[in-house]
């Protein structure tokens, strides 16, 4: 029985990189995404595509999420789950449709919690691992991406609490990257200039998570630039940080008004 790993959001970005770096470790991959053609591109980039599996599901749909869970529960050798799927919306909260805002919460927070709850018995049985891809956006309130920051804050706190509960049973990594060239900006509508200094390659981010996993799990801020950003978040008073972020994001909002229409 070959051990398997589920990677959500494997169509690109961090998910694509996780697939490339986990395959050589000897796992059979279950690649999840919403877009089958893009998911197929990830599969074709692997060294042994024939041994892996693609599953499509929209994580904002309860029915499709439950069908995904039912399919993964049939995996007798599931040893790892990478909760990577996620997206954000950039702009004034009241300018974005509420359904889209709630979809952020469903994809970034509700789905990882539901998937993990359903699959933990299998991970515990195999002394497996769990990687939850959160964000430094969850470390402080983020004007113009308020719902995304709220979802990632919830994901980080939940993941870290789970890590304590599962000590000695399942290795848990809470991955908290900052800006990275993953295509996130194109989907969210984020202006290209914002946070560019802190951008860190996805290869660095994913390798840092796997290195932390090898050491038994933990909270992982990858790369020196993301560590600098995290340090600034910790030492700058929230009131001042909010003022700075509001000014920066507000200026971006005025420069790119078309990006924030609903």
C-alpha cells in the first residue's frame, strides 16, 4: 500500500510547488482543484503522473466539499493533508459582493476545518502530517482585505491549537508566508506594487514548510523577507500599524479604482 497525500488548491502557486516537492518523497498524490485543465498541467509536470490522481471540487459548495471528503475517506493509505486552497478579495469591504466575501471564509477557513475533521482519524492512524497554508495577513487586521485577514487569522489560531492537541500523533505545520508570486494578486485584484519588497519565491516558501515538517512541525514563517515582515508586525503597535496600512492601501485604492468594483 503506497502512502498518499492530499493537496488542495494544486492547480498552481504553492499547491503546484508542494506537488513537485512531495512527489520525490515517495507519496502518491491526490491533487485537488476547481479547474481540471489547470490541474492537469500540474499532473503533467510531475515525474510519474500516471500514479497520481486529480479530483475537482468547489470548496464553497457544501455538496462538493462533502463529495470530496467521501472520496478521500476511501484512501486506505492517507498519510498527509496540505490545506493549501485559498483566495482573497482586494478592496473596500462594502464594494465587494457579500457572496464573494463569504466564499473567502468558506474556502480559506471552513473547508480546511471540515476536511481535517473528517480525515484526522486516517492521519492519526498512520502518524501522518498536516500542513495548513495560512498567511501573515492573519497576524494583524488588514484594511482593504479584511475578510481574507479574518479567515487567515482563524486558520492560524485553529491550526496552532490543533498542533498542541495532536502532539505525538500528527505533525502539524502552520505555514504563514507573506507576499509571493503565486498568481494571488491577479485573482484578488491586488495592485502589483503593494508589498513587493517582501515578495519571496514560492519554492522558498514550500521548502521551508517541508523543512519544518521534517523537524516535527511548528509555526513557519518562510524566508528572511517574510521573517522581517513578521517582526515588524509584532513590534509595531496595532494602532500605528492600522494607520500605516490604511494609508498605503487607501492610496492603492485611489490609483486602481477599477480593481475594486463589485
